């Protein structure tokens, strides 16, 4: 028996709002796969409860544009988009230089500028623009950034956007949340690395390992499902060196453990993340260590909090 995404939503999310962009890209699942996805959702709820973390952010709905919730983006909207360019503006060049991304990596992953795209509809489709439901809060004036496209059979199927603007805690956009970038290749019975950002993924892959990116801290239920179903021999997480990175890594480790997949967590002894370690500082594996995450590591985050209330006080609506 096959279940539609609407039926899956009803079973898993109990009528909670579920991103319709994601829904359009998730194929119908057979009964066995559906059971696994439901079990993963239950496991994540249990783990987050243990860590005293609410998986869902409650926002006063009177401030949201609820009529804009469904973007109705489909695979066909993305497949024919052309974004390849090397015509970076000064801000984009500065970010590439700061990150010390080698030219061969820029070419290999076809890293392209946001500033070269003038069509607002394309910016919305590939996840550069703020989701319409949050426009009143965050604005929508992102003119610079870097695009990391993912192609399959010559067609664009997903895009990571690394935005350049003042809200550094909200810097990544992802066109299709249901596809974990570079996660469709076969890694059954192989080690798989998981990292947080697109540049981190490039750094680990450049070291010769298979790697997927969560592209902003935490994988969603369907991304976990795809990884677990692929049956890697071992998961290795290269965590960002901050409390949010450690918390996400710990959640992932516990979830993979519940599904009988060994998982190890690593970080740089010196740098914030894998990209800084391997690209910016040009360090090697001697300065990477396996770690056990403690409660102090995931709770000590006062200097990392984004004060949304203070931001709203100064934001012009």
C-alpha cells in the first residue's frame, strides 16, 4: 500500500502545518518506509524531550501572512533554472576570500552569485528570498550571497544559498528541505560524514570522504529517514564548535544509535567548523578530535543567542 504525502502529514504531524515545498518533493512511500519515517519522528520527539527542547517554534499567528503559506513549488519549477555564473559582486568576492575557497572548488561545485539573478520569482523558488510567511519579520532585501547548486542528470534539483546580510543566525536558505545535498549517492556499508554547512561539506569531500550537509544545524525527519534507509556502516559528525552545533550533533547521535548505526562526533581543536579548519587555516586531521558532548557544552550558549525581540524593536515594518 502506498501513502500520499497528505496521509503521511496527518499521521506524523497531527495536522500541524508542514512545509508544502517539502511535501511536493517527497515521493509516495510504501508501508514499510512509512513505518520507519513515523518511528523516526517519534524518536526525535523523545530525544528532544529528554534535552528539554521544543522541536517546533510557536509564533503568534496574527503577525504571519498565513495566506502565503503554500508556495506551490514543484520539481519542474527548479529543474530548468539556470544560475551558473562567476560574476560575483564585491560582497560575494569578500566572502569567498574570507572563507579561502579554492578556485577549483568554486568551479567543481559551480558556486554562483545571488547578485546575478534579477528575477524575483527565481529567487523565491531557489530559497534565497525569505519565506513569504515571515516577510513581515525579516524583510526580503537580500541582494548578495553564494549559491551552491545540486544537479542530477543535468537538471537542477536543489540549491543551498549562503546569504550575506546582518542576521548571521539565519544565513542559510535551502530550496528543497526534503533533499539532503549530496545525500542521494550510495553509501551503504560505508562511513558517512555529516556537517552543518555547504562549505563544510566541500571541505570534507575534498578530503576524500562521502559527506552530506544538514545546511543549517538540524536534519529533518525525512533527511534522517533517507540516511538511515541507506544503511551506512558508521556516521561521523564534524560538529561546529558551538553549543547549537553540539546539541544538533548529540540529537543525531542518539537517533542513529536508536537505529543501530554507530555514530561518532568530531570537532576541530582550533577552528569553528570544517571549512575554517581545512580551507581557511589549511590544517590537517592532527588537529581534529573525537569528542563526547556534555550538558555544559550544549547549554553554554549565552553568547550565541539571537535576540529576536530586540531585533523586532528596531525593525521597520
